[in-house]
C-alpha cells in the first residue's frame, strides 16, 4: 500500500502575478493550498511594474486597490513621443494613455515595482490561512490516478536544506515563469510568433535631468538609438534600451552590456538634455521573443499560466496584467467545478479563452513594435488619434486605438462558447439579445460597461459594475425599466425564478434560515447575486413595497438609474441606455464571476425570460434543471426570502 501523503486542493508553483492572484482567490473561497516559490523572498526590486486600467478594476473588485495605492505609485495619464532633430530630439506629440473612447474608470497606468504588488497579495493570502513557502522547488509530478479525488502526485524540495516532501493534490498550477520545469516535463513546446528577437537592457534608478518629460511615459527615438521611459514610485525612473536585434549583422542573443555602457547610451540618446544617476536600484539584460505555449493544460488537472505560457516585448506592458487575467479566469472555473456548480468539462474553456487572448496580444505586439520601429507619428497624426471623431484614420491612428484597448486591458474579448452566448449556443430562445444584431450594446465575452447609479439603501452614487465583488458568483442584473410600466414583467421574472427546478432554486442553500440577515451578496445561494436597476428616482423606490421578495432581499443591490452620463446626455435612465436597452422595458444581464458578459435577454411578462436562462445555465451546470429537477420541499417565496 502506498504511503499516505498530505492532501491539498491545489499545489501552486511560483509566487509571481499568476500564482499569487490564483492563490488569493482560492484561499478566500476556502480551499486548502500548498504554495511554493524558489526565491527566498518576494521580488526585492525590478521586474514587472505596470498595472493597466482593467487590472486596476480587477484589484478594486477584489478589495486590493487601496493597498496598492497606499504605496503612492506613479500614474501615467499621457504618453510623450520624441523624434530626432538636428539638435538631438524634440517632442512630436503626446496622447492620453487611456483615451475617453475607452470609458475607463481609471484612465491611467499605475506604476509600482512588482515586489510591493506581490506583498499586497501575500498579506491577503495570510489573512485567509494560506502562505508562500520559500525557498521550495518542484522536482517531479504525475497524474497517476491512484487517488481519484487527489489524482496528482507532486514532489517538492527545500532548496536551502535538502528536505523533500511528496503531496497529493486535486490540481497542480504552474506559474514559474518562462523557464518552467512543469512545461518542460510535459514536453509542451513554445511557438515563436516572429523570428526577430531582441536583447533589452532595463534600469531602475533615481536620476537628475532637465529632460522635461521624465515623469511621463515616453518613447524616444534619436540618431543614437531608442529608449522607453517609465516613471516609477519614490522618484525612480525605468529606462528600457534595446541593445541588440536579430536583424543586426553581428546578432548575438547572449549579448550583454554593463550599467555604465547603458548609461552612456542613454546620455547620447537624450541629447541635448542631460541625465545623471544618484543611484541604480536594479539592472538587467535579457532577450525577448514573442512566444506562446502550444497548450495551457493537457488533462485539466495540471494547468499553466502567465509567463509560462506567453512571452512578448516590454513595449506592450502586458506581462503582469495578462497573468492576472489568466489566474482570474482559471480561479472561478475551478471553484465552479469543485463546489459542485458546473460540469468538469468547463475547464477546457480556460485554454481556449486565454490562449486566444495571448495569440491576439502577440499579434498586436508584433505589429505595434514594427510600426514604432519604422517611424514615429507626426504631431498631426497624434492630434487626429486623440480627436473624438477623426475624419480619416491612417495606419498609425488605427494601431494607436487598437493599442489603447490592448494596453488598457479592455481589448479582451472572449469568443463564443458555453458561457458567452451566440446564436450557435444550445440555448436558442428568441429572447436573447445580441450586439451583432443591434439589440444591445453589450457584447458577450466582453467586460460589463461602466455605469453610475444611485444605491437606494443609502443614496450613495456608486459604480454598478463594482458593486458585486469577485466572490465566485454569477451576477444577475435585472434592468427593470420603468416600474409604472413594467412591474408585471418584473413580478413574473421573480415568480418564475423562485419556482422549483429553476437554475436559481436548484442551488439554494440547504438551510436558508441559517444565513445571516446581514449577508449582502449571497443570501440565497453561493453561486448567484441579484441586482435590480430601475428607471426611477431614488425617493420613489421603496423596495419592500415595490419589488417581489426575491429581489427586495438584496437590500444593498437595488439601484435607481437616475445619474446623468456624458455618453448618454439625452437619456432619462443612462445605465439602461448605455447597455442599449429600452429605458421603459429594460432587460436582464448575466455576468460571469470574472465580470464578463455571459448573455443578455429581454425582460418580458410570463415565464419566457427565466425559461431562456434555465436553458443558458442548463448547458453547463452540474444539476438537471426544469420540471424533472428535484423539488424543494416546503418552498414558498415569502418564507424563503
């Protein structure tokens, strides 16, 4: 008989952005985690440092944004572009880092060194009973099926003492970085998108200079070479300098340069301005190529993410941000399966969704880098790119707008699948709304649009998309339209939602009376949170009298759509209008636990709206829905709610 080994829900290897966000989510949701990293301490200096606007949304939704901002990071609102001139360099133009057409809550890039970001996650993990064990490494693993519940055996070793340990786990998650032991052992190749590779030098330091844009992100081309300038926290600045390219006649991928050589190059590039260094915080030289792993998993038990799966140039500033979204995508799906909500087959969608995003990113990165190496835009092109309605879009303008969406993180668009409704989805009701058909402005597989509304409970103006936290629940937004015209549809929706056999009642808590009166987000089920948005003034909404009990129970998730929006200046109910809904009749939006739209349906009288949602959820939940589902004994709407 095999020796007994400690059992874990998950073993996570690597404490970079992918591993830490994944571990933070799973620890919050009650999973037993073994998390190791081969470094003796978190990143002391350097590495990734840019948090893009979409990632800041995510961190806020996790309750971690305030801890990040407490470090007083640099914030980049504009990018400056510099070109050669007869006297050295001159500014060609500037543009917004995240222009208005993106409609971001935080239209800036947040810059803070990775070690401080890591510590925010580690502190949260420790509050929830998890920790990173250091310095440990993985020496072997196998999915041997010996234990069907914990099928993965993992061999670990402590690097500073020779201690070894073998554990069993339901899952092994690999976030080691580009030099992945797990990926190598699985024989998963990296495919490079572009034969051109580069060697970059990167230097963090405190400088003295008369260069006027040293506190801004800059791309500088001169006759002496090129630099990218990134402002940092604590008066630091990061300089990226390309040292070598595979297009060079004497190309050497192992080429290096000293700190002094890079500083000398920087001084030449910045002329007629001067620069000197008080100190250098961190310096590295490394090769960069655009590569992507052939697979992210082979068996839906051993998964990889972050730099293990994709590498690209630093110009895009996407390494940490893409890793965050890899982890978020995987975390909620693992939770849905392990908590009994969804079928195991949904785990296949991690690779299909996230690999497609990485492919798009690498294709964009190649085009972006090529464009910027060919020439810089003129001041007129920069002005055109920032115009609200440019009359003609040349290649630079088009690429600029594409780059803004990608670099901000709002360019993520998951393709149609079991979560992201399309006409080919198994749920075929005529009530589904589609951006392609012009019946809604929301696109499935994209992030829910921002909207300001008034929370009825306390009259606070809030960001609707942030009101429900990242807690593993699907978010059901009932845009109820005008109550005086649409109450029958609202009442019918609630009545059918609470019938035995619906997707909602199938996953009720077994003992509803044990749930705290003060539970805000999940009073009925771990898997759903309801939010109601009405086209009415806040003083006219009295939830207990106006709404059916299933909706009224979510006391802090009832909102008045009464806030003016510059993007919908003529709308009486701007949030309804922003989503593309009839302001009187509304609609229902299902948002995945990661904040991306799953489906949109019309809100109508009768059972049709809930029937359509039963079909949608029935395509991937673990329980059978509908008339043949288990009846809930003694279920009564008022008693339950």
